């Protein structure tokens, strides 16, 4: 089974400042089809998860360009260039190359 | 509008059964892998099961093997999760998902 490990588990960020979340997988997420099956989600309080980034670095429809994803193989990063109040919630990485599994989640709060 | 709507949750005693349903609309349901994900109160997301477009390939997390069965009816645009031998640790909100689309979830509580 592929284990996804996120760091940090919590973040407190001043509005307008950047934020970064790391996600490491226990096995490579690079598929033989050339795609890397790593996703990022944000779950706001009381809501289902919403997709932010798919296949490492592709922003989903409607996602602000302050969100960006990068990485390869087993190491991935989600960056928020300038945090806004609406970005509060829990961020999860997820792999879908071998069934599926999620990271533990990173809680982002505003200072 | 692209939408997933879950139903069938509720309170059940340990050892009991429930069948969750998820109805899809606004997209070609039969063309997509579909999944169930759960979230215990105050906890993170846990993948439960996934099923291929034609229903001939299924996978589930070890903790539910032999107890839960994922299935689908493409003619009804519906996804199902049959849950048997339920345990307290199965208490969670259960989401139906296509990875880019998620339902609002249905709550399952296993308690005597």
C-alpha cells in the first residue's frame, strides 16, 4: 500500500504571506502512461473536499492561480503564493496510481 | 449541472447492514471510475473502494474487505456501497466521488 505523508500538519499564516505544504509518497506515483497521479484537495469546514490540483501541477477549473503544485516521483509540494482568509481549511494530498490513499491532512489557519 | 447525491445513511447497530446509494447527473456516468471515501468524525479522509466503468474491476481498503461491496448500475447512473457486519469504527461520513466531483456525503453511525 502507498503511504502518503504530509508536513506540516498545521500552518498559521498571515494574510498575504505564502504557504507551502509537502507531500511524500512511499512509492513513485509516475505511471507507465507518463502521468503522475497526485492530487491536492482543500476541505473547508462542513464541506466535502474540493479539487485544487490534479496530476501534480494542473489547476482545476476555477481554482485561483495563487495555488500551484510541483514535484515528481515521490516528493510533491503545494504552494499558495498569497494566503487569503478563504483558504482556511484542511489540505490533503491523494494518490490514485495504486487504488487510492490520502495524506493525513494539513490544517491551515489565518493569524 | 454536474452532481453526485448520496443517500442511505443512518443509525445501525453493530453487526448490522446498510446500503448506500449515489446518484450521478450532468455527466456520462458510465465512462468514469467511481469511488467511495469516508471521514470519521474529526478525522481525515480514507479511501474505501473504487469500481471501473463496466463494474468488472473493483478494489477496496483492507479494513472493509469481506464486509463491504461496491457496485454500480450504469442504466440508473447509480453507485452503491453494500455494508455488512458494521463496526463502531465504520462510523463516518461516506462520500461518493469521481475525484474531481464529490457528493455532500451521507452519515453512517454504528452504535448500540
